[in-house]
C-alpha cells in the first residue's frame, strides 16, 4: 500500500459497513498497520471474534444520526462504504453520514462510489453515488472517491454460477462492455486512499480489461473448463424470467437499470488508478474464477 501519511502519528480511521465483505476486508487491511487505530462501524453488535482484537467496534446504524456522530468522534478519516437497499433509503442514509462527518470535523472521507456515477445514468445506484459525491463535496470535508467498476464476485454469484450449471448466460446487455473488478482490489484502493492525503477527486478502480458479455462467457468457459454461451435477451424477457424466480421487485428493478447502463457502455473503462494507489496489478476475471473453480 502506498500513499501513507509520513507524520509518524497514529491515525484513527473508521470504516462504515464493516460487517460486509468489502468493509470487513478494508478493516483487515488497515488493522494490519501499526500506524492506524481502526473503528469498525456496524449496524448491529457482532461476536467479538468478527474482527481482529485490536479493532474497536462501534454500533451505528446509517439511520441513526446520533449513533453515527458518536462513532465518528475523534476520527481522522472515514472509509465510507455505501449503504444498501432501495435507492431513496440509501440516499437518506448517506445524507446522515455526511451530516455526521461534517458535525464531528472528520478530516478526510475516502468514499466508495462507482465508475458510472452520473445523475443521467439509468442505473439507480449510479444516481445515488453521484448525489452522494455532490453532498460530500458541498460539505467542505476533504474527500477522495474510489469509483469502482462492477465486482467480479457479484457477477459470479448473481449470474455466472447459474451459467455454469446451464451453459447459458442470458442477460439484457447487448454488446455492452464491462471492466469487472475484484472486490479485494476495491478494498485495497479504499485502504490506500484512507492512509493518504485527500486527493479531492475520483479514482476509477477497474479490472485490467473490458469485455462484452460474450467475452465474459468465453472467459468463464475457459476458467471453469465448461461450455458457456452468452445469449442477449430483451429487457422485458429478462424482467419476466427473473420475476418468475421470485426475486424481490426492488432488486429486479436495480439489476435491470444496471444492465441499461451497461448497454450504454457506461462501464467500458480501464484505468491504471488502482496500480498508482497500491503498486499492484488488478486481478483479472479469469484469475478470480480459476481461484474459485
């Protein structure tokens, strides 16, 4: 990890969403450093063994402004991992976090965002991410933004595992290209930003290549040594097929809006920001799939 503050003073860094896969990994990475005191912010009390023993745990739900302020007292830097659920609720949660950060005088926010952070995007969370960035910038708190691409692990769990069983990847992505990124690489980027000085800008955290869904199917087939073919389907067919599985209507809408943004080539981006931040090369889709074969 590069970009450390060369002050010799221990930093107090809080991490929201610390019980999740991404936030938990950021906590682990920061806890390994001798110059950082870590505060893991969680929505509910977890077993003591959930985090390394040196990590302080603060229970602070995104919906509880008083608890958020209490957790952020004396914090130098916040790693702001997004809330989840319906977009209106997420934005309310994010407003609460920004207000608490400003009220407690936190010196730096390293915030998770997305490559497609744009109020004009059809993707519901891209709109929330851009509005959250705007809220942070308007607050006057020094910020750094990690705009992550779509996670390999998310894509694998949501669609590639099923394609492994059926041999078919059926999605409404047309010829849209995506630079899938490993979740661990996003965690490392956030941790690197947290221990550095605020950059005041966004950093695109992407995988090493951008490919269309046919390419993703081909890489999946190669990594898992099975036949997988991509079949592009209309959005209404995706709605009907996915609704029949019993998926919650909110997530059906969220996924559908995400694929609308994929079709607009909003995720077709490869940058070297991750390497500049961490000194490492990003993991490729085939490597992650082969490791979890």
